[in-house]
C-alpha cells in the first residue's frame, strides 16, 4: 500500500524503525537461507540497503536546500 504524500516520511520512518529493530534483534537472520523464488524477503533487504543510501542522499540534499 502506498503512503499518502502528506505523511510518507513519517510512515517510512516508522517502517524503517520496525525493520531495524527486527534486524538488530536477529529476527531476520534466517531470510537468507531461503532459495529462489522464495527469498523475496532477502531480496527486499538487499534492495532496501541500496535504496536507503539513495534516500539518505536525497534527504540530505533536501535539508541542505530547504531545511533550517
């Protein structure tokens, strides 16, 4: 389900905190044991790793340009 634009950052932050808690507690360690095509959670984590770097750059640029 897509986020509404007015709360996309807030909802994404909450989802990122939830996933970070799961990873740090070891609750995602087993996702890399799955074989294709059942390793969708592992593939999503790999995608998130890349996207988080891109999002960090975009947020930094936005803050630098429009932030306080």
